[in-house]
């Protein structure tokens, strides 16, 4: 049998290697990005929630802790580049290469001002009131936006996927909000930031991906309740059987099962996202009663520096939430009311992302 010329052997090996590399690239990079269109949310049988969507008649403002209880009132820590007093943040004490146990740092947050806004919406099924909060800490202050939300049906809260597709696709958040005629909306967990790991993704009752990617997963059920899971205890099939309607995989979860804020020590074991930053949070009070909270930071509004994770947790506890979950923040953080971004994104404009959480009317 004649031997192949050396050049032919080399060419054959090269072509075989090229086929292997192209096959790998297709299944590892291209195919995860090419995803199916997302069907419209079915609302033939909407899930009625037990709560009343109308705001309490005796007050037009959302409920806050009693100001007289100063000893128990703490809010998120924030820094302010323009403030001359106590504006320098202390050196980080989270885990490092030489220390795995962070030093305990108490949250020193306080809501110092509450400003009513024009962003109010009322209907038979939806009530939204946005309040601007000035939050102070030992190292400065930041402006936060608190959207107090009451809905009659679980389906009044819907997630929106960029370009109506699941995958590593992105879209301007205002465009997503306008596409579904959202009353109010907040950026989601940016699950599609990488095709390497989408995380546990349930959107509008559809399970897209089962495997969690971060330490905590946050789930909303068709009965309106919300619950946080640690990565090890979350099973997508089990929760779908239990009525899971939405899930988010970014985190961390900010409050424990009793609604108490976690400390910087617990956060130090879970995430490296603890320094002060712009933030986005979804909060839960009871079925039908939720909130979206954004925190300005990195000088996006000329003054706010952002919040550390333990201070963000304390803020959500002080607002009365029973559960709260940190969403993607930084340049992604955006709160949109009727097509208008009402917080101050740190880069000037809200960053295009893969998903949005919206409050919508439906027929």
C-alpha cells in the first residue's frame, strides 16, 4: 500500500483539526446564542391574588418605619463625593487571599428624606407609587427610588426578554418596557450576559434553564408568594410543579427566612459584589404587594456613590420587605416609569441587557 505524501498527511490532519474546532465552536458558542422566539404570555386563566391592589385610603404615601423608633431604623450606607463630612469609605474588609473571614461591619443606614414624585398610577388591578429616598450612611448619602407596587393578578408582573428571544441577546430596557406597555419596570438579572451559564431561568411560567449559577435563586409563584433558595436546595422541576412563575439567578438574597437582613459576614461568603455600587432590587411584602428599588451610584447623579450589600439589605428590611433579592446593578440598574428612566444610570444611559421585570395591564 502506497504511503501518503507528507504534505497530504499534514493537510488531512489540519482539516480534521479544523472540523473539530468548528464543531466545538458551534456547540459551545454559536448554538447557545441562536435561540427560539418567545411566545406571548398566556393569560387565559390569570391567577388572582389575595391582596387588594388599591392603595390604603388613609395615606397616599407608601408605608415606612416609624421615625420615632430611631434605635431600630437603619438604612443603606452610601457615599457622596460632594459631601465634605464622613465621605471617605473605610477600607474593604471582605474576604481576601490572606483572610477568609470578613470582619463584621454593622449597617449604618438611615432614610433622611422622603420625596413624593409625580410617578403614580392607579387602576382596578394595579397601584404604583414611586417615592424618592435620600439615604445616608457613615460614608455619605445616595438617592434611591422606591416603587411601591400592588397588583391583583400574578400576570400583572411579567418578565420581558430582549428581542423576544431567550439567549445572549440584548436590548435597550426602555425599548423592552415600551414593547409591553409597562407601567413600571426594572432591569432583571441579566441572565444572558454569558452563554457559559445562563443560571436557573423561569420566565412567565416557562422553564428555559434548570441549573443555578449563583449562590441564591429567587422564585415567584403563581399564588404571588416569593422565596429565596440557596443553590444546593433549588430544584427547577420541583418548583415548577409547585407553581413557579418567575425565577432570577443573580443575587444575593438580602433577607433571611424571617425577613432579617444578612450581615456583611454572610455576604462575604457568597459574593464579591459587596462594595458600594448602583443597585437594583425586587422586594416582597405579601402576595400582590411588591417593590422595585434602585440606588444611584458612582456619581451618576453627581452625588450618589451607591450602597454596600449589607446596607442595601438593611434598607429593604426597614422598608418592611419579607424577602428581597439583588438584581444586576452597576451600569445595568434602571427603573422605568411609562417609558422614562427615572433613576440616574451611572453611565448616563441604562445599559442594554437581556431581560426586564415589568408591571403591566392585560385584557
